[in-house]
C-alpha cells in the first residue's frame, strides 16, 4: 500500500511533462542570467538599472517558484500560507521605505 | 512510534505534513533575508554622495564573471535536485544517487568559489589618504616605528588602522596592538586601472608604491569593517553560504546514510527529497536576488 510508483496526484504522463517543463525552465534561467549581466552594462541611470535588474530577478524567481518549487499546481493550503508571507514581506519593505522619510540617518 | 502523515496526505490539507512544514519554514526564511535586504536598502540610500563613504558600484569591488559562474552553478544544482527527486518517483535509485551527487558537488563548488572570493577580499587593501582619495591594491608591507625607534614590518594586517598625524590611533583585529605607534610608511602594489587584468601576486608584477604615514588617514583590508557595503555584502553572502552548507549536508545525508529508506519506505524517502529540494530551491532563489543586487548594481 505504501509503495506508490508515482506521486498520488499525478499520472505518469503529467509527471514526465512536468520534468520536461523544468528542463526548459532551467535553460530559460541560464539565458536570463546572461541577460541580467549584459543589461547591467547598459547605463540607464541608477533607478533604471535597479528597476531592470529587479524585474529580471523577479521573473527568474517566479520561474523557480512556480515550476521548480511546483507552486503553479500546489494545494490551496500552501497558497494560503504564502499569502501571509507575501503580506508580511511587503509590509517589511513598505515600513523600510516609510522609515526613510524620518531622516534620522 | 510512527510519525503520522509522512506519506499519506492529511484529509484536511491534502498534503503530507513535511510539505506544509517546509513551506512554513521557508516563509520565515523570507522574513529573515527580507529584513537583511531592507537593511541593504537603508544603508545604500542613506550613504553620502561624495567622500570615501559613497556607495560603490558592485563591479568596483566584486568579480562579476565569478559571481555569474556561481549563479550558473546554483541554477544547475536546482535542476539536478529535481531530476534526483524524479528518479526516486520513478524508483530508480542509481539515477537518484547520481543526480543528488551532482547537486552536492555543485554546492561544494559554490562554497569553494565563495571562499576564494572572500580570500581575495581579505588580501586586498584600501588606503585612505588625508585628501580623502583612496589607493587600492595588494599590500607589500606596513612599517611601524616601535617606541624604542626600531622598525617593525607587517606583511599583512587583517583589520583596520586609524592614523592621525602619522600616529596610529586605533588598530583592530590583528594580534598586535599598535596604537600610539608611529606609522613610517606603507608599501602597496597599486591596482591597475579598471579594465586591465588584475595583478594578484605581490612578488612579480606591479612595483610597490611607498606612501608615508603622515599622508594616511586609514589602512584597511576589504573586510566587513571597510565600508557598509562590505558589511552587508559579507552578512548577506555568509548567511546565504551557511544555508547552502546546511542544505548540502541534508542532501548528502539523503544519498548516503539515509538511502536505506529506499528499501523500507520509498515514498517516504521521495517526500524527504522533495522537501529538501524545496529548501534548496529557496537557497537558489535568494542567490538570484543577491547576485544582481550586490554584484551588478
């Protein structure tokens, strides 16, 4: 009973497809890494370079999270946990940027 | 006593317990690294726009090709950890050990490269002159006058020296305390201009420049104490490296001592590899942000 030959909520074809998608994501991540470095050499002003670098990094992070970490087809409870994570992390960044207005440093 | 729901999913969550556990743990890790990234934001935005404490470009101090290669190493290790999990799902223990082995080797490579980068920082020095300009390069020697007039030479100083009017007012970290000694001079192999190949060896390439003690305000190697940029660089990357090391240990255990579970309860082992893989992807994710922020911006 305990010896499942595959994940209980996947059939074999779906699983094999998922692995092939992950290999595609791996190649995309390598390309995006090179793109990140090349784009950083173009002078867009500090704000411009920061925005582009963070945009590409967020894209790479989403690829890792959705496909490598399998979030794109995860159970609802995980999404509920991550909503809290996102809320508190966003709050952390927001409070940081708000504190900058204090001019205490 | 059996730990429940290591394989069978709980009816209310639809998942085996360690998957929820690892996601909760990763959520807390997001707050940990998030807080440090916020520290980076505050340090950077509050840095003065002129003078020696101006925020540097990452490329001024960090080696981008090495950092890019390290990024590629971690991304590769992420796909191999997935392939190792897939091998276990397909009950192929040989392939599992192969791919997990590659993952562990990638982790070791990452840590070795990071250690090399750290070493490069510790043997590299910046001399702040009284006119607020900085001379950077590799140290030949620091020559200090003892109280009895004899000269003492140091070929390295792991720490910082504060100097006022040619006299050391503060010395940190190195074993000898040389405060109140007179700094005679410093011999340094200056860095070549940016774009030229970096001369590493003391004995060989660039000739040493002599800078007299009364021109110097500070001598320091590029440790965390050198500049707030280095403080946050070392904090972020060292904490990340600790995570790489921990994840590597777990992965190594799963392919060696922990492999026995393949015979007794293969699905349980598969689930263990899956959640360890989730941690490993998180470590890769943090680096995906660390690399551009520290090296490229």
